């Protein structure tokens, strides 16, 4: 009997297999640890005073609210219907008890607090009235007066008291008892004679048929906590049992949560689609050999991508929106290095230097002030280096021996080469000159454009008149006549000058409007004690040394918001002594991000070109190849900007660094085309063409995303990859390298192609 032969592994092979298994296990475990972060902070400049002001405001008064807008079929029904108001009050109570909630402001709770305060005030008045009568009667008794005189003294004291406070009681009595069970009381307090909400109520009752509940998260809430809170608010609203025509939950936290859900849902879709597209393209590269062998460049790219993502998981660094752009880009770009290295003869030094130069161009994205862009630069540059190193380590296992070619590069006349280069530079100059005048969209809320949550935000903006907040934070005690008068002056000035862009949401002058124009210090203190702390704490900190005025703003163009912010910073009335002010809110952070991104347009585009040129200059033996590569990068960048300008497109935080992204491919293509031109290697031209197709396909995969930012990014960069190849061909043809002398042909015939695959 012949026993089957069992292959015996050497110690080195066994060690290599064990190491590979450990690495694969670590990568898989790291992938399971990957977390996403699409919070507002990931789209805002880090360590900036404007962002610090937002965090300080959130610490004192809570973060930007989750807004639930409930609309009824009939006017005032949600507040005056005895079956609806208790349910609304119960809903607000449940929301206030949710984890990670700093405060909840809703019409039912406000009404309940006002009713309690009114009952307390009436009780105090009644108690004081009885005490005055008893005191007058006791004094008459002590004076030895008759029983009739004692009674008359008590009645006289009541007449004096009623004369002083009777008007207040008369004004309150027509509304009936101050209780939520009294619809007349609710109607009188909230609505005017025309059934329109009174101004001080509009932040929770925007119109007669709608109410708004504001849920402010605690400060410092992370992405996962925000998503849990948004989900809990949605569930609570939908299960409250209220009879409504429409329910809408929105706000900045809802947008970021929706963005996170979109990213999580699209991540496997885009990654899988990129794998299919790249695999389909590689199956057409028949010169690589058998079908399975053709897919080895994709396997290397997948391995490099997986390791990079796993590292983020192990170090506990959440991945931002840039991860959606990272996956298909690296899968497309990463396949190029195995394709180049799969051919023999090959100069590994040139491939390694080219890969390092592409990584340097991608690393220039880390100069962006916005975290999600800089993270894309880190991930992309490290992914390029890792994929290139894996390809270098494995390329001997799968390689193709190419024949000596008799291909002759095309020769253009001198005048034709000069004309082509001048035309290319002229178009590029047009794009670079147009760069400062191009619009930049850097508003965090609009990064969710294309998602259903953005439609809800725009709808609620029409109901409430605003969709984001600008807070005027005042440091110092404003509970004085001078402080309150100044706040009132600020509010009136902003309404007059910027009423089309701002509307008061919750301010101290509106809350204390019943005191009249010039209240005294005693009246202000008494009113603040009389009003429920539930309301006053939303505007004045417990120690009284910090307060805020909240204004609603619309999702306007960020450039218009920049003009508004500048006007606010320069036109506010001078505060009284002891008071200082600062503006805080997402619109200000968006403006700050817009300013930072816009100011560094040329730096963002030229930094990658400079970094790549330096790497090539140091690493390549032929310095002219570095010069050609830099020139091609400048040309492709200018062409891309010119096309975008002619199409009337706008830049976003990702595409504003178009130069650095174009350089990743332009320099690589130029160096390899110069090598193909010099050594007469047409198969290297073929590899460059396949890499261009793979890179463009990776970008085009982003077109299926729901997020408009990524769709714009994918379309523009796919075109830029093609322009990079055209620029590389143009520069190489206009400034051709000197061809090498061909070796003498062998007298013996050789096979056209030989595929060597390691066992």
C-alpha cells in the first residue's frame, strides 16, 4: 500500500506561516475595533478659539439642540386639548430623563412652570392679604377697641391691599385658575387675540399649529452617544401617542448622526463596488498570465488597505468621512505598484521612489485645518507606502519577463513640441489664476447634502425660521438695569440690521419684557426669582457671571454667513463696564473653516507638488525626470482647476487641495512614461494606462454615494486622473528623454512572453 506523501514544511516556512496567521488575526481584530466619527467637531478646525467658544457655551448651557417639531391639524390643538397637553408634558419629561441630556425646553413644561409660579404668586398674595387683615385686627384689639371697630380695621387694611394689587388679580382672573387643565389659561398665556404665539413663546411655539421641543445634549458627547440620543429622541416622540399631522426630528446632532449612518451603510457598498470594478479591469490584463494571477495586484491593495484601517482600530482613532473616499482611492491607486513591479526587467528603485513621492503628495493633505481632510491625508499616504512595500516584497513571486522591444517613441518636430507645451501651460495658468475667485463650500451642515436628514432640516427651517444657532455669550453680571438695557439695545439693533438672517430665539430682554422699558434692580431680581429657574437657567448661569442670547440663523451660503459674522463682530454696541462678549455657534465655526481653507488655496495645491518634487529630486538618479514630473503636476492641477472654473463648479474642503491629489498620479505617470520612452518599453506604457483606469474607476465609485460632497469629489478627481495622464504624455513628448541604445538582438528566437509564477 502506497501512503500519500505529506508535504513537509521547513522551520523557516512554518515560522513564516505562523507570522502571517498572526498578522492576519491582528488585522481582522483591528477592523472590528474601527469606529466612525462624523461629529460636527470632525468638520471644524482643531484648537481654534471659535471652536473653543462653542465648547465653553455647551459646557455652560448645553450643546446645539435636537429639535422635534410636532404639527397638528387644527390650530392650538396640541396645547389647548385636554387629551393632548398631558401627553406632551409626559413626553418632555421622558426626554429630560434620557442619558446625556443637559436640558429639555418644550411648551408643556414651560406652561407647567409658569402655572406653578402663578399659583405660588397668588398664594403669596392671598397669604399676605390674610396676614394684613389679621395684623390690623390684632392692633385694634390691643388698642382696646370694640368688636365692630376691630372688624372695620381689618376691612380697611384689605381695601388698601386690594387697591394696590387688585389690578393684577383682575388681569389674571379672566383666564381662570393657572393650571394646565384650564384651556383658557393656556390660550391666554401662549396666544394673542389673533391666535398667534406671543413673541416670548415662539422658540417653543413657532406657530399656532406647531410646537417645538429642544433637547440639548451634554457637552463633549461623542459620536456613538449622539447617535444613541438621537435614536432615543425619535423613539420617544413616535411613541408619545400625540395626534399630529407631521413629526420632524432634526438639528445639528441629527445631521451628524444621519451622516454616520450613511457612512456606515455605504462603507461596505463602496468598498465592494471598488473591488468589483478593479477586479474587472485587472481581468483584462492578459499579459499578467492566468486569471487568478491577474488579481494579485488587487490582493496586495486590499491587504494594504486592511492593515491601515486595522491600525486606526488598534490605536483607537475614529475614522471620519474621509474613510469613504480613502477605500476606493487606495484600492485603485494601490494596484499600480504590483503592476509595475510584475514586469521584468524592472528598476525597483524608481518604483519605490515614485511610491514615496506619491505618498508625500497625499501627506500634504494633513496641512488642512479640517480634521476629516487631514485624516484622509494620513490614511492615504500611509496606505500608499504600505501597499508599495508589500508589492516590492512579493513581486518576485508573480512576474512577467518581457521581450526586448524594437518600439521607437514618436518624434515630434521642435516647433510642435514647443507649441504643445506653451498651450498646455497657458490652460494651466488660466486655472491657477482663477483659483482665488472660485467659491468654497465649507459649511458642516451642508456636508450632509443628499441625505434625507438634510431635507428635514430645510423643512424645519421654514417652520421655525432658522435651523442653526448663534449665541452671544456675555461674561459678567447682566442682571442690572444697565446690563438689561444694553441687551435690549443689542437685540433691537440686530433685528433692524440683520432681521432677514437672524431672529431672536431666547433672550433675557424678551423673557423680562413684562417689566417695561426701565425696570429697577429690585424689579429685575424679583422677576428672576418669580420666573421658573427652568427658564432662567437657559439664559443665565447659576452664578450669574455668564449669560447668553440665542439667535436663530438660516443655512445660507457660507460666504454670506461670513459677511454676517463680520458685521456682528464690528457693529455690536459697546457693553457697559464689567461686561465682555463673544460669539459662539456652528455658523461661526463654519465661517472660520471657510476662512482657513480659502486662505490656504495656493498652499494646499502647491504643497503636494513641492513635497513630491523634493522626494523625486533626492531619490532619482536622473534629475530631469523630477523636473518633468513637477511640471506635469502643475499642468494637470491647472487643467483641473480650469475645467472646474469653466463648468461653474465650487470647491469643497477635499477638492480645494486638488493640486496635491493630482500630483499623486501625475508625477507617477510622468516618471514611468519617461522610463518607457527612454528604454523603449511599450509594456510599461500599458501598465501606466491600466493604473490610470484603475485610479479613475476608484474615484468614479464615489458617484454612487448619497453624500454630495463625495460625489463631487469622485467626479472631479476621476477627471483629474485622466488629465494627469494627458499632462504626463504632453510633458514627456514635449521634453523627451534621450533614448538608450538598444542591446543587440539574440540570434536565437525568443518567446514573445513568459509568465513565471511561484509555486
